[in-house]
C-alpha cells in the first residue's frame, strides 16, 4: 500500500495570525514562484529564503522546501 506524505497541519498560518512558514527555494525556480503565488493568494504568511543567495539552512535537498517537506503543496 502506497502512503502519501502529508504536509503537517499548523495553526495560525493566515497573515496576521502569528506563525509563518519558512519557504526555502530559489528565485529562479518555477515551482517556488508557484508556491509563493499560492501563499499570497490564500493570505498565508511565509518567509522566503533564497538558497541561491546563501539564505537557507544546510540540508535543503530540493525546492521548494517547507519544514522538511519538499515540493509544491496546497494547504
């Protein structure tokens, strides 16, 4: 049986409600752009870290990455 890996549910992800998502990626990555546009359209608070500029933590293996979940996700 194949199990889908789900993005962890968080509270307070809407803009102005506290927590923000840290989105690690690249300004030239089309999936990162799509993820940022999705967050903007949904009013989800996030902080973008551009790995091409050395802003990301060690261990990022793909873009976009949020809380160790790799790839584009709708919340």
